C-alpha cells in the first residue's frame, strides 16, 4: 500500500518538534510526512481495515524466527507484533509530550508505519501525517491554526492518554481476532506502550528521571482501559519497570525472560 506523501513545511510546528524527536529516536525512522517514494509505508487505518496484513506480518516474522531459532512458536510471533506495534505508537506520543509538551493526533488515519525490509520484520519507521496538535498555553506555537491549547500539564497528559487509548481500542479490535491472546494481555501491552514511552524519551534525551516523572503524569493510577498505574521504580539507583504484558520471548530456544518480564517481577 502506497501512502500519499505530505511535505513538512518549515512553518508547521509539529514538523519541527517531530524533527527534534527524530534526532533522538536512534534506529527508528520517525518523521513528519512521508518520503517521495512511500513504498512500504502503510497507514495504520488501512492495517486495521485489512487485518490479514497482520497475518502477513506474523508470517514474515515466523520465517525470520525459524531461521534464527529453528522454531517460531505462535505465542512468540503474536507477542512480538503486539509489543512492537503498541510501543512504537506510544513512542510517537511520548516523545512529543516529553520533549515539547505537545500531543499529536494519534488517529489511525494520521499515522503510518514501515516494517524493516529484510531481516527481522520489526517496525522500522513511523510517520505523523497530521499537522494538528495540542499544547500548553505558553507554547510558542499555541496560536497556530493547527494548535489547540489546553489548560495545564494534567489536561495535556489526560489528552494523550485518551488519544492513545482510542488508537489502541482500534488495534485491539483488529488484531485481537487474528491471535490467541486475551483482551487483558492486549490491553496490558497497550499500558506498557504508554508507560515506557515517556521514560524512553527521557532516557534518550539524557534525563531518565524526568521521563519517569512524565510516565507518572500519564499513568498516575490504574485508569481504565489501562491495566495499571506506572510501574516505574528505581532499584539500586537504576530505573526499571515491571511489564504488564509478555512478548513470550522466553519460549524461544536458549532465550531468557526479559529483565522487565512480569514472570520475573
């Protein structure tokens, strides 16, 4: 599916803050708009409208996993795709919230993803396709036509939580019937995606503690449909968290459970 490109003019505030986030995103191709050659990019709304695309994604993962591990348990392919998707969409919102106190549109039609071409078929790119964003009243771009100012940080955090939950509900509805994972597990992965997003942004920008503080703003308590409050904590001076969901990496031959796995914590 080829997604129409959208240029990123210099006077679009979200393009600027997305560019700043992209500079810290490491190997993830985070961008505003799409390149001229948008081959391989798919709008999230199209992915949800055609759930067979998830089957194809897991089939590609099964091929890669079999080549590396000799087997590809269904739980592992389902868990990997679940975790990759929820974490990358969470990061789109978490990076903007942490770095710029902005919340982009997370509507499925306003995001596109690209899987890695060859090798492990993880999410290698994510594109923001809408200029709309919410911000605080003191944001330099608060008066821009694409901006909507909200009262304070609490309101902005609540808006990100709501927008991410709405996107996640569409993901659960589309992905859930294609795998043998319960709704609780799917929403636990959604919770992990939001809880880790701001923390990751803080770590990437060199201030892990402020990222953890933002995670507490986003998940101050167990707020439905999320399955818990933030689980971030320090152990011997190091930040860590307990995952709510499981990617089932531990079922692969010779693999160990992740350090944040709920089976260990």
